């Protein structure tokens, strides 16, 4: 799936000092089932219903998420899957994930 061709895009910025750790944990987890690419600062997860790109800029205490999909329903599924897993992995923190149209 090509993100440039995806008409439905949303973004979320999640404040956390563990941004790089969560990025890598999410990518490793999803990598057991779908294609992923990642390093300490950037990641990309290719779900069947859409794509999520993750970024943890050095020095920033936030994880940036960008979801894209062909339909609004698929976009909502990408958002939900990523958010639910991130919240589960970050159970010691009270993270706030607010997706906004991009």
C-alpha cells in the first residue's frame, strides 16, 4: 500500500519519555504478523488495512504516529490496533492518544 495514495490520514502525538522504546516494542510485536521496518527513531508497520508510521525524535519526549488507509473504516481499525497495543505496553503510564485528521 502506498501512503501517498491513501486518502484517509490521521496523526497523534503521544507524550512519553519512552518514545523510542515503545516504537521498537510495537514494531517488534507487529513484525511477527505483518511487514515492518524500524530503528530506534523511526518505524513503519504495514497492516492489511493500512499503514502506521512512527517517529521518536531524539530529545523529544513524544511518540509521533501517522496512520493512513484507503477508507475511513480501515483508518479507524489501524488507529484502534495501534492505540490498544501502545496502551497495553505502557500500562505503567497514563498515555493520552488523540488521533486527529491530517
